[in-house]
């Protein structure tokens, strides 16, 4: 099988497409033939060597979808032919996160999905939503589930809430879609009027160009009649937190997401304190939460927004495309 | 002003339309000119004398909408011209219910809204949703808020959940609408195929005629792939609980509602125990919850379903119409 | 190894002590040398054949503690010498219960712990609290964890709450201890003044003899100044629910527990509705919840109350002792 | 009556003791004869003019206890002779905070309790716990309730959790006491070994001198076996947040408290994100939460720790004493 890997150095240009033996599923394991993968900013960070020590050789990427082609002894949860997504954290089955489950991530501490076949414990994968193609489903494990957990699991979003999403990357677009499905209002920000127009087409109720309105936190508050938004899906990190604090209502919720925002930010503790804000760090979610998200995707016939496809051997170009920030929604790799 | 009241006996035919002085708002109070009221089964029970001792003379009905026409000293929350609904429990402002707040209900232990003017503390009323007429808004205080609290406040409904609503009365239709706004699936039951057709038009995904399918609990479970529904809005009481227990998934939620289901029911404790079910008694909600509901109604442009209007002096006929069970949605009284 | 089993008939007197081969741990499994088991009413029901079809031959009992003596390939969670309890539901690791995890119970749909050695997946067992003997620890998996989940996980008990516990069986005594550790007040009921005296020694603040005070629900309410109790740990089933409904405060919580209360009860829906009560079925808990409970047991140096010990070969006598209802706390079997 | 006030300038030395008329309770109001007040750091900030524009003349202090001496028309909640505490936010009755209720605080936007008599709406005060003296009770409205809300309301503390409290000021000592009452473990920090010794006497399980161990976050983690603490009661602000982030477990909770930490802090977003931390701003709590706290204080016979008493006319000295940081627990003013 074909595998994309890094061996002894980091960087997009160091990715090598090599041939390896197809793995065999052990006891309780399934073998998945991966059809599509999708990219996250985290993959850029990992491939660039910003994430510290990794397995060597290292297979990147976390998000994919494929078909079960073989099951090991004792497997009851899946059968050959089932369409599945690997779990981002394959040992996080349900309940709150623990250090143990967060320490085992595909395309991170574990090898990832940039390969034609992968073996996983049967408990570490989920059926894809019935209404999605495998290309669409490949966008769910990290980006989709992060947005779901931020708003639904940790945010307890309800109809009538207002959600602010930053930019038009993968997580933000999913957050927009899940928020609208839940009956909420959405305010989207971007530096591009064209992208804001697309966000409106996807359901955004209000938009703010943060280039022309750098004090977008105040503007968001104005758009809620002075009350402030209920939820901010904070993906920008150091450069945006200050405005997010301005935008958020008393007792409101800021979901802090994003592997690239590793640098420190200036936190106005007065705002957190006096407005009784809640800031919650979010990294993806559990297998059980994936399955809840799938039910919502099916019930509302939601479809992930795909920016473009690249063939497997052009994965480096796909990463460069994402890095350039021109995309809206997800960049998909066609593995097979 | 005109007032509808009972003096020394109970029964629809004992309602008298009398003339009284218009009240004056005291310190912190507002005077509301009521325009429309709407009916609930509870009003039948109250007027028929099933609810025990009431104020005498007694003014029935709890749900209405009108316009603030005068404010007392110290009022800051409203001004003349504001369109408002009285709160069902006017002293339940926020937080969980207490014995104290539940003991003070309009058209129950307190005089109600079957009158042209009412004085209330400013904290005991809410602005109506901007997208609604006053007739539509008059259906919210009991029926709308009960459905909202059942699904959103106590049920933590999320997109992809399945909700079972029983029949096509006021609370059930609101539950259907709120569930769809929240991205959930809805299974509606009725004894009338025609009403089920109307429920489908309002968004129900599945319907069950409980006359032709008396084991509708099992059928509801089948319609969820054997899993069971996440929420039952239980309005039927003694006659339906058994099937509701059958319909509900492991760890699922039965919202127990309804003033007429005062008789005992046979509770299969084995089902509650082995499926880890949650049964929660619900009686309406707080002013803060009303305001959350209003935001959801505005954000999703929801409109209450009105069955028909009756003039104030025909309130007795309106009650008889509801008692006959022919309605779908709410019966509205035009007060002024 | 010695194994206690039923082969083709039900009843305490049909239990046979037989010799079997010691199992070998497979991939990801641990082999536990069981030292003590403890009894629950559920075991009486199972052995008597009230629980429907079971594995044949059937090894009863769910609660035990022992020592890991061998680990299979791939085991990282335990090592030889670790002191552990098998999980009652060995596949319920974390999060809310599902039909799948509830359908796999030791000494129920799965063979149990009435044997000298058992193999389990490494994820299906937990370290015992450091402050307990193995005999004490053997009482935790069902009785301890049920009380913990009822009050802490589902009940969100907080300091100052009032908890009513019924009788002095295993779950009730654990509930008393956990409630006191959480800073709550406890009202205990029993038909025996002697047992009530013992309950006081364990920390009960108030006691009610339900023989001399059959309307104990009203009395419990009186003892809370008319407010009602926050939590009832309802183990009695059909015979007690009525009084529990009387005892519980507005918005209060009744944890419905108990495998023997399989018969129906009369449920006063008026009480559930008008007091906004919550009734929650509880069956044991997850591995993660067991570990939280263990931390609480260690932090507060709690010790399970053991009524008496029986040798393994006298398990039938132990069951008869429990059936006679003379015990206070847990009946322990010394396996090895 | 005697009143302590600022007129046209800020500073401890600008406080004037003046004579004013005793107020009269209006409709729905109670008149309280205040007996004791207690000090918070916030009072230093307010009196020093750091809190922006205040009422002029301005009566400082928020925490007090006294006796109802007269009730206005329509008062049902209290009678003369009742012992009560004014609510810090007198219009925050129950439920989550809103901008409206947070904008009305005693000794802040409203005049405070540094006076012999105060009139409040009957809904804006609570009975004091029965087991406390009025001096003890005077410490509850801000300091006690902040600690309660941080750990119990927002933190859902449970037995076996580990709580880190910083220093030995009023909130921290209350947090220590409430955590122990809830069955949790406590780690206390201080720069004084003597104060740490006193913290141990109050129940602290572990102590860290942050002068000799400046990396106390790592040390706290070590004391939990590497897991991290469940809750940090963060009162230090800018200078301590970094270590608090190090101390807190995956999915753990940092309660951000404190009016003096108004300056910005460096927030390591990587830590918040990768450990899925929750940071929650807390400012005091509601009347309903005060009453829950009182039940806990009574049930566990907790007594606030009083550092010392000052007479009313020496309030300036008392403030200076607190500012010097020599106290452990609360500084009380004897008003009458």
C-alpha cells in the first residue's frame, strides 16, 4: 500500500510517498481501506515539526473515511463493507477527556491516516452519517467534531443563542452549520467580503469584516442589542482573544480551539471576572460524541463544505493551499 | 372594565361577564390592557372546580398578551406602549422552581387574565417576541413555556435527538415546533389521520395513529432503529405512560406534564430502573425562561398554531370547543 | 480452580461447587485471583431464576476483589500484584449508559465472580481504594457504585442537602456514608429501632421507624421544616414510592434503584407534576465513576460496613442470611 | 444614625463618620439595624477610587449582618427580629447572572453597609445561618458566597476532588472550609509557614510555601500523583495564573476571582487548549445560592474564621490592617 511519511526531517517538502505492506487486523481490530482524508491546520504544525517528538517514521493526518475490508477475531461492532471514520482520539470512547485518552491521537502521538490502509481497535472508529459521501465524511473526525463538542457538548447551545464564528476555516464553517441546525443566530467574521458573502449563503445572519472593523468585538455586541454573544468559537488565538472578550455576554462562553495559537495571549482578567465569562479549552471529542454528531448531520441533512480535492500524491500542494489561507471549508485528499 | 368571573359556584355555565373598576398600578407595578387570551386544559379543570379552593370571586385563565398602558412609581423595566405577556407564575423570575413561586399562579391561586386590564409587578411580565401578533403571543405563557422548559431547560435537547409528542394539543404542537427548530426529529401520535397529516405539515418526521397502533411505544422504538426516543413529552397521563416507557431509550427522558392527569398511573418500575429512565415533572417555567424562548421564537420566526378565535363574551363556547378535543393548536379569546 | 455454579435448575440449593481449569488471559486481558465476593439482593433474584435466561452453566455474583496474577499481551493498565475490583458492567468505561454496555453484566448476562480466578479485559477492572482491605473492597462494584452514582453523578449532591435512605441494606448504608462525606444531612428509615441506632452511629442525623410511623413521608417532610428532602434513595420499590413522593421537595430527586422491585407501583402523577419531581432509574455505574468513588473513599477514609463473613463453600447460607433481612451492611464471601 | 462615607475625594483617610436620618422602609422593604460588617479587598479598591465613578456621597462596604427592626407594607418574607444579611447583589435572586443584576452591588454602584441602618427590598436579604453569631454572619455575603459559588455552583465539587486555594484571605479560607465539608482534599499555598500551619489546622491536607517553592504549580501536580488538581480558586490574578495552569488537571476548573487582579495576565493558550481547561469568572452569587450556602453551614456547623474586630469608628485602621496582608480570615467591624 501507499503511505505518506516523514522519516528524519520535518517540512512539507520532506513528505515521501512510499510503499509498505498492508497491515493485518489483530484481535478486536478492523482493517479500513481509506478513500479520502482531509486537512487541518494542526497537520501543518505537525509536519513542520512544531509539535515536538513524533513517531519515526511518521505518517501524518488525522481525518479520513473509508471502508472496512477485514475484521479481526472478536469484532462485533463492524463488518466488511461498513463505511467508517477513524476516531481522532481512538481510545476516547465516551465521557470527559483524560490525560490518557488525549495522549493518543492519530497523526500526532500515533501514526495517522495518510495511507491506503489502517488497522484500529473496533472501538476506535464510527459509522459515517448515511447522507454523506466518503469525501464529505473524511472532514468530520477533527474539524467537525471539534465544532460539535464546542457548541453542543460544552456549550449546551440552544435555539435563540447567538454564536460568533471567526473566519471561514473548517471548524468555523462546521460551527456555523451546527449552530444554524440548532436554531441559533450566527455572526461570522472574515477579512474577505467575498467569504462573508459565502458565509451568508451558508446561513450566517450577520457578518463583520474584521479588516474594515478591527474593533469587531464591540460590533458583535452591537449586533446583539448590547447584550453580547452567547458563544465564541475562538480559533484565532493570541490575535483575537481580546476582541472575543469584548463580544461575549455576561456568563457567556468562549470555546478556545486551535493548535496553532500556541503562543501566549494577553488575558484581560477584569473582563473574565466582571462578566463572569467561561473560557473552555476544546480538543476534538469522543467516539460517542462523534456518533451524536452523526445523528444530527443525518437528521438535518447537513453537508460539510469542501473547498477542493487534491490527489494523494499532491498532498504537499494541498497543504500549501491551506497554508495560503485561500480556502473556505475543507481541503480533501483523494487517497484511493 | 369587563371581567369574566365565577362567584359562588363552579362550571363553564357559571361564568359571568361583569363590569369592574380598572385597577391602578402601585409602586413597581404595570397596568396591562389585555388584548387576547388563550385556553389550556387547566382552565377547564379550574373552572369545573377540580383544583380545590380558589379566590372568590375568581377570574380564570392564565395566558394572555396586551399592551402596557400605565406604569407605577419606580418602574424601569417597561414603559407605556410595550407589548407584554403576564408571567404564568409572576414571582418565578429565574432559577429552579420553589414551593413559594409555584404557589402563585395566574388563573389559579391568583386571579387570572379573563379581564380587560391587569396590574402586575414589573418583574412578573415579559416583552412579547417581536415577530408575533398579540393573538399569537397570548398562547405562550403556559403552553409555549411548558414545551420549552420540557425540551430545552430540563431536556437539554440537541440536534439529532428524537422527540415523541402526544396528540396535537397546545403543548404538543409547541414541542413539535421547538424540537424542529433545535434540529431534532419528531414522532407525533394522534387518533386522527387528518391531524397527523397536519403534524407532518408542521414538521413531524414520523406519525403514529394510536388507534390503529395501540402499541405505539413499540412502534416509536422501531422508528428509531430499536434505540428508543430521547424525549417523550408526556401529556396523556395515566393512559399513556406505559407506552411512553416502552418508547424511551436507555437514559432517556420523559417530561411529565398535564394538570388533568391527576389520577394515578401504573408505573413499571422495572422499566424505569433497567433502562435508567428519567421522569421529570414540569409545570410551566420562569420569566427568564420565557425570555429565552422568545429569543428562539424570533431567531427562527416560529409562529404558534392557532385553531380559532372566540369573542370575549363567548369564552364559555371556546372552553366547550376545547373540551370537545376537535382543535389543533390553540384556542384564542379576543378580549379587546 | 473452585467455581460455584448453577447448571440446569435455579435456587440457592442448586448451587454446586465444582472444579474447573484456571483461565488464561488473552490479548489485552488480565487474570485476577479473587479473594472476596459480596452479596446483593440481585444475586438472590438471579439464582432464584427471576431474571430470565442466563448463561448455562451459570456462575453467579457480581461484586468481588482480588489480585492481578497474570497479564496478557498488550496490557498496560495493570501489572501482577495490583489489587483490583472487576467492573459490574465491564464494558461501561465512561460517559452515560447505553443499551450495549448495560446488556453485559457480571453475574447476569455474563458469568460472575463466584470463582477463584477470572479473566477480564484490562479496561473492565479498577484499582481498589488504597485504604481498604480486599474484603471491604469486594462490596463496592454494585452496592457502593450504585449509591455513588445515585447521589453524586445523577443527584449532584451538595453540602447542606438532605438525603433520605430506606432501610439498612448495602446500597442504603453506602448512600448514608457518601451523603455524610459530602456534607449532607441524612434521614434513615427502618423497621428496627436497633438498626436505626446503628444508622445514627454511622452518621444519620434523623431516623424514622416506618413501623411505628407508617406515614414516614410526611414525617420526613416535617424533619426538614416542611420543605421536603432533596434526594430519596428509593430501594423499596412498590411499597415505598408513595411515601417517597410525599417526602420529596419541589424539584427534588428520587433515585429509583433495586432489582427486586420489578412489580409495578402506583405512581401519583399529580405529585410528580405539581412538585416538579425528578425520578431517575439507576443501575450501577461506569469504570470511570468507580474510580471517582475510590478517590472519595480514600480522601475521607470511608470503610464499607460489613455485616459478616461466610466461607466460599457456605455461599448458600450467606444468601439465606441476606434473604432473612437480618443484616446491616454487606455480607462477604471469603473465596480464598 | 452613624454613616461612614466619602464625599468628594477617594482614600482611606477621606472616610468621614457622619450623622444621618434613619431611613424608612417603603412598600415591600425591610429596615435592618446592622450590627457587624466585614471587609474585602474590593472595599480597598473602591475606597481608593480604582473602581470608577460611584454614588456621591458614597457609603462603602458590602458585607454585613443585622436585625430586621421594621417592615414596610406588603412584606411577607421577614418580620421584625429576624437576623439577616443584605445580599451583595440585592436584585440577583436566583438563576444565572445577568448584566442587570451584576450592575447593582452594595458598596459599589449602590451605597453600602457602613451605616447603622439600611432599607432593602425584602427579596434582597436572607436569614443568617442559625449556628452563627451576627459577627460571623457578616463575613458571608461576598467572601463566603464567592467561595461557595466557585466550588459548588460552578465547580460541581464532589467528594474526592482536590482543590487548590491560594493564600489565606477570606475567600480562600471559606473555599478551604467548603471543600473539606464536601469531602474534598485541599492544597493550600502561602508565603508564610505560620499561616500554612493554621491552614492545616482548618483542614488543609497539603501545603506549599510559594516563596520557597516558586514553581508551586508543578508541586501541586506532584501532590496529586501527577494528575493535577480538579479546582483552583484563583484569587491572585496576574501573578499566579501561570502556575495555576500548571497545577490543573485535564478538563479541570480554574475559578477566576478577585477585583484587584484587574491587570492583564499572560495566558498560555496552549495549556488551556491542550488540557481542555475551564476558566470561569466568578463574582459573588445570588440570594438563592446564599440560602443553599447557609444550609451547608448549618448542616456542617461551619464557622467563618475571624481575624480580628475593629470598632466602627476605626474602620480606616481595619482597612489598613487588611491592606498590610497580616490577617488570616476576615476582618470584622463592630457597627453597633
